[in-house]
């Protein structure tokens, strides 16, 4: 995974576990897929659990996969794009290698716990932060 270019915030309003807004911080990678996601921001997406290892949400438009590896084995805390389904993915468990996964970012340490605890259908707003030069 190439180094971060942009920091961002993933916001969950009215967190049912804490009764307040919950924020998670992230950084995106330097690759065309991550840049394509940044071009769509801000986004509000509804996520659901998938196989008790990841949270997924359908993006409104597909992201490019030009000039990225064919697949990846994302780490816990990674943010990915699953090209075959067009889903944005937050990884909180080990999924192993799959063709079609593109690693596009990473949560700050511990912030994935906020996401993991959310019920199906929870909405988050993804906003761009400051870009590195």
C-alpha cells in the first residue's frame, strides 16, 4: 500500500451506543482508486455487516481499478474497494486475499472498533480532509 495522501473523517451521527456523534479518522492511499473515491466525496452511505469481518456499502458510481494490483489481502483497519460488486469496505476482521479488492485507505488505530459495533443499515458520512502536497 502506498503512502497516504489525504486524511479524512468518517462520521456517524446519533450513535446508538453512545447517544452522540461518533467520528473515525482515516487516511487514503496514493492510487487511482482512492483518488476516484475522493472525487465522489462527501458521501453518505448505509453500511451492513458481511461475514462478521467487514462492513460494506454500495457506492453510487464505480471506481477505477486502472494501475492497481489485481487483488489484495487487506489488514484489519483497512478501507477497501471490492470492484466486482462496487462496494466500499471497512475491514475489522481477516478476510484473506481476494481478486477484486483494492486497498484505498486505513483507519487510525482503534477507530475501526466504532464501525464494528454498528448495526446493519447504519449511515456514515465520509468527508475529505487535508491533502498532502
